C-alpha cells in the first residue's frame, strides 16, 4: 500500500470520530431559544446586595425588555440616593445614565448594575452559541459529564469564549437534563481563577418560555459579597418604542 492510500485509509477510519456531533451545541441552542421571549415584557426587579463589612443594600428597579433588537431599559426607583439612575441597551450599544450629572456614559456589557454582582449581560438576551464554544480536553473531546446537582440530574459542561467582549472567557454550566434549564454557572478568569458562582433558583413560564425570576450571584474573588436578583410582576405585551430611548430614561428622572 502506498503512502497516499495509507493516509486516506487513516482518514476514513478516523472520520466517524471527527464528525461526531457535539453534545453541548444542542443544549446551547435550547438555552438560547428559551431565553428569547416571544413578546416584550415589563417587570419589577429587586437586587438584594450583601457586602462584607457593609451590611445589606436593597435596590428596586423597573425593567423593560424587547428581544427583537436586543433592547432593555432599567430605571432605578430606590434607594433614594440612586433614584433616577438607569441603564439602556439597544443592539450593541449600552449606556449608563446618572441623574445628578444628567449624562449618559457608554459602558461595556459587563458593567455592574448599581454596584452589585449583577451585570448588564445578566439582563440581556442570551446568545450563547455566538459567544461561546464547547471547551475541549487534551483528548480533543468536549468537557462534558452527566451528574446530579442536589437530586436533579444535570449535564455539566465547560465553555470557552469565541469573542473578547464577554465577562469571563471560561464558563462551567450545570443544566437540567429534562428541559435544558440552567441551574448553576461558574465563571473563571483567563488565568483560571474562579470569579463568580451563580445559581438559578426559581423560574416562571411566560408565553412558553421559562424566565429565571430568582438568581443568586456569589462573588468568589471578594469573599462575603453576594447579590440576589428577584423578578416579579412580569407583564408581557408590546411596549412603546419610545421606552427604549435616552429621552424616555432621562424624562423618568425629572
């Protein structure tokens, strides 16, 4: 057998393994599909922040979301010293508004919301397939396992960022096997340091989609810091286009 024929035989034998379908990709598609809502929504959001040595701070916000153009708006209602501040995202643009200076500042999607462990991308439409790819082990296989989280059967898998505009370049997910709902997320820095652990504690159904309405974010870098996100009074339905504008957010603070 000549070298060319031998090489072709090796490729033929290896092809089934190389072409093996990803186990992670369909789960990411299911998560992305679930997070994209069929209609606009309005909701009330409460952030309960605990910081080591500083006690508890409660932040109340109005939240508006429109997935057709990846838009959302957050208007802070309490505490009084932050009332009127807010955040606006439309497409790839994300602004932070400060009432005391009446100015908008262009910020990154990883911007901390009101100084808490919740970030801007926690409120946006998730597009995991665009942002992340399955991480591979030394053997070239996906880092994927079947486990239980508590008593719930889950898939555990690792992701690596496809793009640079993400909070963390490495993520580890625990996702329910029966419905692909995310239950736990570990976020790592580029050096491999665990920076944050998130738990998705409660979901509610909105137009056939499951929205996480209680989430816990634990700061693993600064121990003792954590934020609980509670979403309530969700109202689906078409929102006025004027809501997703700088003028509307600024007008709320008057």
